[in-house]
């Protein structure tokens, strides 16, 4: 019997995470990644057999190992370029927290629209044109407003059950 015809159990989540991590480290685009999976007769890594999943991991690891260490860099976190600015301004970590809170309550379909809505929220409620201008003392006020929105969204979910 041909090896790829043997249907083995689905991939464990740990192996799926490993494949996706290696894809990112190798810098493989989504289209090329899908083409790679197509070579195994699947459209998603979740459809791979354990044997094929290990083969994909090995292949991706070889690609990552071939990349010089200096070329392997992490994508900068949002707002990291603001590190070290005035002490009375919000830290990059605080700005990322507020943005993540907004994303959890936003009703927008994509990230771009959600960020536009976030900017509009900051402008309307706090007279700020951009998150980069949030002062440290306003972080708690904005966080309270977002917490209130999150609580309200959670109550609506519980009520609709």
C-alpha cells in the first residue's frame, strides 16, 4: 500500500503549531505554503497525516536552517518605535493593551476598519487624533471605558443565550 494512502490520526495541535511557526520563520508566503500542502493532497495542515506532518516540519526546518541567523528577525511589535519617549506619555505596552481591548469589542470585519473605528473612538471620546498621543494619565480612563464596553458586550452575549 502506498504510504500516503494510509490514513493516520489527525495532527496533534502541537505539530500544527510547529508547522505554522516554521512557516513564519522560513518567511514562506501563504500562497507558497498552500502550494506546499497541495503537494501532499491537502489544503490545510490540519488535514495532513502525522507522517506527512512530520515530513512538512522536516522540510520547513531545513529551509529555516539554511537562512543565515542575521536574516531571521522577529517582526517589530506595534508602537515599539515609541519606546523611550517622554515619561508622561503612554508606553508602547499600554498602547498595545488598549488596542487589543478595542479589537475585542470592535464589530468591524477586518483589522483596518477596526483600527479606523478605534481612532474615531479616541477622537470622539478623548479628543485624540492618534493613539500615539495618549498621555499616561489618560490610559486608565480609556481602559475603564473599554472595560465597560467589554462588560456590556459580555452581558449582551449572556442575555442572548
